[in-house]
């Protein structure tokens, strides 16, 4: 079959690989010039004039990302040297905070919590009791519970230094708004999925080459085509015939090109997929299509378009020769000091002194945000000479993972499906969710 995959992010490239493995003729169409979607490489220049490669956002993988890691291995991208594996840690520059040990679960969490620096014993026991309760309840809660409600009664220090940073880094939304159900699923699959599941995997290469480019290289060996700068303007349904082999069902229009396909996988962001499905619905309604299919298109498009999104900002900064105590350091955040983490890119294969300062659930304007983050990092990391390199804000980095959220299904209509971190599934907007959804479109 001739298959079009629209979008070359992590979901789209996983879907393309899945389709090609089944022997289909795959064409990938990507609007941007670079593969990777919302996890891709971007060029930049240091203040001293050196050209470097950054990412459009600082991503962290974890050991429980089984689908990501398996796909990367199959594409020839092995954990070493591309990822730095560390036990989960939320340690601040002053040494306070949590760091798990490399032990089988639940001992890694149990020992890590009891040894957490700067937490009084009352707080440690409160967290252990609550974690034990969540486990006894099967890591489940009523669907409309927020993370804040789930953690009600925990000491404020735990909320500030553990729950809130963990929540915004995993779900990209504050605990008062985030889904408790999804938060518990993340905890279950990271902390109790097996030894190493909670480990942090810090990329040592840019995000385009970490998987999407490797997928494109493999697809080329299978005869697949990957087109960049190919924004799809519209998709259209073609009449069915009884010819053998089966007739073409779809037309895809991009730029001055039109091509026909037997199947389409929409791997673009939710808002782009909703745009294409809305246009398809309009054209099919004008031609008197099956009402059941029209209703399915309308329902899917409405659900995808209704998703709300939250931003992530990454402030890349440089202090020549500086090195953090660890490759990743937690930052104490507040409305005036919004960053939650600092990553030392110099310890991850980049130039010494280059930091990535991450603001999950970001709000505000770029210049004001950059000023706040630089001041925060100078104070908390004792780097008075820190200067900005580039600030990147992904305004729609993730869908807002709120309680009771209804997400669109992967199936849209016969011969038309969707994949992406936003489609129905148990996880928030993560690379793992994207890859799993992409692999799941195989038919």
C-alpha cells in the first residue's frame, strides 16, 4: 500500500518505520526544514562567535521509556554514547533535595526518600505513607482529581521541592490543574516498572539525531521518501472502485504537488490535524459522503481542536568555563524565578559553560522571562557572569493534561488515522507517548 505520513516528529517517524516494516511504500511529508517536530535540533551561536547546535527545548528521557529506547536501538542509536543515565534526582545547588539510588524498586525510592537532604523526618514519613497508600490503591484515583487534591495534607516543603517540580516536568502543568490520574500512572510506570525505570536519561546528542534522523536514514534503505519543507495544504477522499489491486483512496496536496495514497497517517500537531480533518469534512460533505463518516470526522476534529496547550521555555545561557556540581540541578522556582531545572550542556557533550535553564508551564513574554531566569540562575548557581545565548519558547509544547480530559482516538475514518502524544492514551505529552502512538498505527 502507498502510505502518507504527514509530520516528521517523533510520532511520525515511528509511524513511518512501523508502516515500512510491513512492506508499505511510505512517503513522509514535513512542513519544517528539520526533522523532529517539537523535539528537534536548532542552530545557534555562542557570544564568542562559535556555531553550536541546540534543541528547541531541553528534553529528558527516563529509563521507563521502553518504546523509545527499543526503537532507537533498532535504528542503531544505542544508549551509550548518546544518553547519560543517572538515578532520578531533584537536588538543588545547596545539596538539599532527593536523589534515588540505583537499587531495585521500591528500595530505590524508599532509601532515597529516607536519605533526602534538608527534609525533616516528619516530611519523609509523610511522603512514604502517601506513596504506600497510592500503591495499595493501585495507583488509581477518581478521574477528576487534581495532583494538588491527590497530595492534600503533605507538608508544603514536599509540595515545593518534590511534587510541584515533578508534576510540571512530567505533565507541564501546575499541580493545582494537573490530572492526578495521569500523574499516578507516570509514578507507577517510572518508579515501579523495574530497576532503572526511574533513571533520568540526558541526551548527549541533538534531538533530531537522537531518533528522527536515524529513522530517516533507515527509511531510505527501504525505499521510503522523506520530504522536508512540504506543508500539506489539504487532503481529499477519492472515489472507491472495485478494481484489483485496490484503488487509491486519498489525495494529498502540498505546495505545487499532489499525490495519491491508499492510507494516510496524520502525525502533525493536534491543531494541524484538526485543520486537515475539517477541510476533509467540508469537501466530503459537499460531495454527499456517507453521513456516518462525516459524523466521525466532525467528532474527531472537534475533540482535537478543543485541546488546550501549555508552553515550555528553554533559556540557553553561557558562563565560560563554569561547571555545575551535577549534570542536572533543580532550581527553587517562584513567579519571579520561574525555572525549575538547570542542565549543564558542557557535561553532555556541548561547550563548557553552556547551560539549559528549563521553564515548564511557561507564561509571560520572552524578554521578561529571560531576564527573570538569568537573574535566578546567577543567584542560585552563583554564576554572576552568566549571559544569554538564546531563549526558545514552544508556545504549544504539550497539551494541557487536566483531570477528566477527553483526547481524540487514533482512528479517524477507514484509511485515515492519527498519531501523536495527544491521542488517547495513559501518558502525558512525552516522547514515549509520541513513539508508542506512532508504532501503534501499524495495520
